[in-house]
């Protein structure tokens, strides 16, 4: 699944609820999920749990972008489309 497809899927599932909660409330959920991922990484959890935590963080990030009308594909292309945003090399040579 491409990032844009994922963002659209998350919008279809959660956008109305997340938009009603608002940016600040939704950001708090995102921050909580980042904390859960942090704990899982520190504990060196099993790969299946880590996959779930990474997916949760990505889903909340996608919903925040959607609330603000930001297309994640455009963000990634703009910032990293030519490699490192500072030296334009792949791999980074900074």
C-alpha cells in the first residue's frame, strides 16, 4: 500500500471522529502512541508488536496531516525526493 492510499484509508475509517476531536486532542493521541512505540523499542518487543506500534504511529500521523489538509506523499517528495535534504545525496554524505 502506498502512503497516499494509507492516508486515504485512515481518512475513510477515522476522519470524521478525529476532525471532531480537533487537532489538539488528536495530537495527544498521537503523542501517546509515540510513547507506546518508545516503550516497545526499549523493551525490544517481538517484531509483531513493533509492527503494530509503528502502524499506530503512522495512522495517527496520517490523521493529523489530513486534519490540516496535508498530503503526506507531497511532503515526502518535497523534503526527500532528491535524497538528503541538505546534500541531495543518497546515501547522505553530510
